[in-house]
C-alpha cells in the first residue's frame, strides 16, 4: 500500500448516530471529506486521529496500522504523527504566538524530526504576530498560527476540521492560499473536512462524500462532481456544477480570458496571475443557468453554449426542475421552473443552448 493511502474499515455506534466506513482513500495534496452537518465527517477525522477509542475495526496509513480491533492494536493519538487543526484553532491561551510555535517544534525534535521555524513563520506571514498573546488574535490570524504550528509538528498526515468556520468571506479568501500550499509546505497529504462545496472545489483534488455516517462516493473531485450532484449536500447551497477548464488565451484589452472546457470556450474576467495553459476549477450555480431552444440574438450574457439535454428531475410538489446539460464532455446543471420546463417542451436528448449568467472561479468568495 502506498504511504499516502488510508485504509478504513471502521464502525462506531452512538445512541443516535452510527458511523460505518469501509474505504481505501488515495491521498494526494488535499483530499476533502465533504457532507452536511451530522454526516459523520468530524467523527471520521477523530477516529483517524486516534480520538475515538471506542470505534471498532481497522485503520491503516500506508504500511502502518493505527488500529486493528481484532488484533488488539490501538496506537494512541500522540504516537500517530498526525497534526489536527480544529475549527477553533485551540491555541494555548497562556502563551504568545512564538510560544505556541516553540511547543510544536520542541515535540517534533524530540520525535527525531527537523522543523524549520523560519520557513513556517514566513510561509504563513506571521512575522508581526510572534509577541502577541493568542487571545488577542483575530479569527484569520489565529487560523494562520494554528496552521504554522501544525506544520512545525512535522506530521505524516494533516487533518483539518473546517478551519474556515466562523470567518467572514474576506478572511476566508485570505486564508485559502495558505490552505492550498499546505501539502507543499508540510510535505504531507491533507485531509480536509468541509460542508462548503466552493471550498472543496477550490482546494481539493480528491473527495470523500458522506451522508448519515456512510460514504456515498470517493474519488477525484472533477469525476465525482460530474456523476453526483453535490450541491444539495452543501449547507446553504443548491444544485451547482464544478468543471475544470484550461486557460486558452488572455485578452488584456477586453479584460476577459478564454477558457476551454469540454471542447467549448467560456469567457471569464481575467484572473491575476493566470497564464495560458493554467488549469482552473469553475463553480456554476444551477440557478445562474438558463435554457433556450434556439440560439438567442445579441445579448449581454457572454457564455451561450450548445448543449444536449440529459437527465430531467421534476416533481409535482416542487416549483423548480433540475436539468442536466451535456456540453461537450462536461455536465452543467440548470435549475428552472416547472412552468418553463413545460413551455420549452424539454426532452432528454434535445439540442438546446445553455445561457450561463454567472461563472466564477471556485473559492472566489466575493
């Protein structure tokens, strides 16, 4: 088994909830554990970290077995070389920032590892915070310190439990670059718990989708996003599409860049730092996709693409219907009213045009 692979066969029963997971999870870069509140994401993370001793089964990381109930094996949390970043950062309030960092570095050195204090401080931009008490930090500052402290522990696996919870959109946008760079700077894979689909789209290469204590899907984000509508599992969100696109050209005069996706071209406002050939992940809210049975005339919407109707989901008890649109090799979801569905006489296989009123870069929390 690869060192960057989790083997999970775990059962944990509580009075009102049960977790039952049997999966091999490939870990490359950031892997998201995604699902609504109460789906078992945090419980699974705690079991991996060694914080749920009552769980039964087997947990392996690479060739190392952390738990095997049948063999009487249970490696305690402090011996698993795992860094766990909680929702609330959990810095030591009686220490300043430097003291928090020193604590992690000292433990790493005792374990025979080589933390790089200077690199961690520079990477997370906390040079000006070192003498501040933990209790005086803002939400965004405390998250950056917690991430730096986790890196300094030199873990084999990093576990992040919704680290953006409670931050406003500006702070979330500021923290995202640090999260994206974590695998590179920590030298280890990251398992990232979230119920926010845009967060997942912006950060993760792989995804484990959970609901009611069970795994619904496990694999690459783009692949799972095409086969499973993840929008309803994202709290506060509705149906949406995630697509991967390649920057084909950048036009400084118009302020737009052309992206190729599924054999078609999309236009988006230029993104700072984007270069031709870059791969970007896009988020499209299904409510921002309209459907026309004929190509419309001149209009302000820039992205009007030929499509073929796929699955149609409609119920007499709902005002809206969900329509899958196949655009080249990509799948885009549109949410329209049942009245519009009837008036347009949409049928599976029908050729139509998708009008995308808004397409944005995943994780651009503006």
